[in-house]
């Protein structure tokens, strides 16, 4: 293996005030009911993003078996999680919206409407012609439900997991050095500038922006790639002014979308690549770290606007704790995905209400 391999979006981190309340809501409404790990610990290595201080936290990593990345639901326990001192708007700097998959956005919209969720506008067509809509959770996070037909396993949920994100940046051309050159989103679905109808329901959605939707032309493979499926990143840049930093005067782990994480094979190769390209690791666990029952190697870089991008090379995922049975990826061929039946054993970790 001569270069690093990105297998998909592993998760988006969501800073919340109460991890148990938030995860219960995400299980009920988004089907994020596969609990891969839950742990209370101290974030000792995140000093670059936490004002140089170690921070106590409680975290849960949850997935939806339909496909897509997970939610890392993350709560500061050693301090009060802070919210922004302004209402973030489209084009502000940071992860503004998390995209989640649905095979049928119209059906999902109807169900959420009956459940009286906070829907922002109606089902609209995006610039690529696909239906989507926005909603806001009780914790002020905005999600975009996007049409995507990829399915790993049928469930009762009307949505799947993480499909990507809408990220506000100050200069798209500079940001492409990370999202295109390092994260390998080599295909531009559209690149348009204007005021867009399908953004109108968002805070600040009537501002003039440039929006670039990126995806990857190759089907990603390796490890848990069959569960993650295809992904996309949408970069948005304000035209008439510079956006505000969503995490202005706050730290990583405070309320909102705290990072986007990519499942990666070949972290040593990645370390050299990002250093050569001018985006060296800001955080590096070096060898294997433990997160409760799971283990791996994680690292972060900052994009040109300082937005945290995480990489995780998964070494071990626990399946049945009592039997000591786990999925060990360290000795597997990095170019081969895990068999579907093996990935499917994650369903045994489903949390039932």
C-alpha cells in the first residue's frame, strides 16, 4: 500500500448539553440506534482545540444500519457546554448542516411532519435535481435529508446515517486543497453562484453564495466501507461578506457540529501526505488508543479556516462484550472490505427503547 485510503465518513461529532437526551432523540427520529461505544473519560490529546486544557467528556458513537456515517454524540462534563452567542447562518465558517440519507425524502418528510418536528420549509429540488429538505433538532442543529438510494440493510427508519455536510468556508479554492486533494472528493457535481431557492428556509439562506457540491468518482472500499456507502461534501462561500466563525469564542466539544471524521487506512502515510501539503496533524494519538471497548489510531488536521477534520484508523470494534468477541482490522487486507455478514453483526448492538 503506497498511499492512504479513505473508506468513508465514519461520523460527525455533535456537541450536546445532555448525551442521553440527545441520543434518545436521534434513536427515535433518525434511527441512530446502533451503539458502538459509550464512554466517560478525559480528552487528553485535543489540546489544540480546547484552549490547551484536558477536558472531561461523555461520548457515544451511534450508527444506523441502513448505511451512512454515525453520530458521535459528545458532552462536556467538566464544564458547561457553550452555545454560540449569535445565530449561525448559511456561509458562516464551520459545519453548518449535517446531511443524512433517505431513500424516500418525501415519505420521511411526511412522517416527521406528523411527529411535529421542526421542519424548515418543504421538500425542494437541489441543483442536482434530487429532492431534499431541512429540519432542526431540539438542540438547534440543522440536518438536511437528502435522496440517496444506497442501502446496506433495511430498517424501520425513514432515514439512514450521515451522507456528508454543508460546510461554510471563506475561500472555496483554498478549501479544495483539503476536501478535494486530501479527502479525495474528485468529482464536482455542481459549482454555482447566486441566491438559491432550496436554501431559502435556512437562517441566512437568501444571501448570495457560491456553492460547490463534491463527491468521489470511485466506490470506496476497505473495512466498514460497505456500511458507510457514498458521501458528499458541499462547500458554501458568502459573496458579499465574510462569514463568522461558528465556534467563535468557544472550544471543540461545545454545542453544535464539532468535526467531521473520515475512516482511514494508512495513518503513517497520511501523516506524511498532509505535512507535505501544508496541513500537518494538529492532534495525533500515534499508536492505538482505547475508547472504552473500541480501539484505533486517530488524528486531526485543520482545514484553511481552522475547521477540525478527524481521521480514524479503526483497529478493533467490540460486538459481544461478555464473550470478548470483536472485529479486529489490524491484520486484514486494507484493500478489502469486511464481509457484509461481519459488518452486519453490528445490529446486535442495537439499543431498544
